[in-house]
C-alpha cells in the first residue's frame, strides 16, 4: 500500500474541480515515524479518473510547497 492516503470529495463536474485530502502519517523514504504531512488541494476533475486526480494532487502539493519555500527565502 502506498504511504499516501487520498480522500477525494466535493467533485464539481460542472466547474471541473475536485478537492483532495492528502495524508501521510509517516515518511518511510525518510526513515521517520514521527513526521507527517496533511494537505487539502483543489485539482481538475479529470472525468473522475482517480489515478489522474491523485497525480494532479501530488503535483499541486509540490507546487504549493515550492512557492512557500521561495516565499520564506529558501
């Protein structure tokens, strides 16, 4: 099972958007059981294709984190 849990909700097919809650309680790639990430993002509906929605959610999270790092002067 992948480390991420995705909860897809509030699909708005008319607007073509869906909300995705991403949660990881531990980051095995970092050998840590105490670090976690939780995020809520809005991504394209992609005709309900769950794989495409998950990929878009992770991409959006990466964009948000990158922007925050830049804003913080990193």
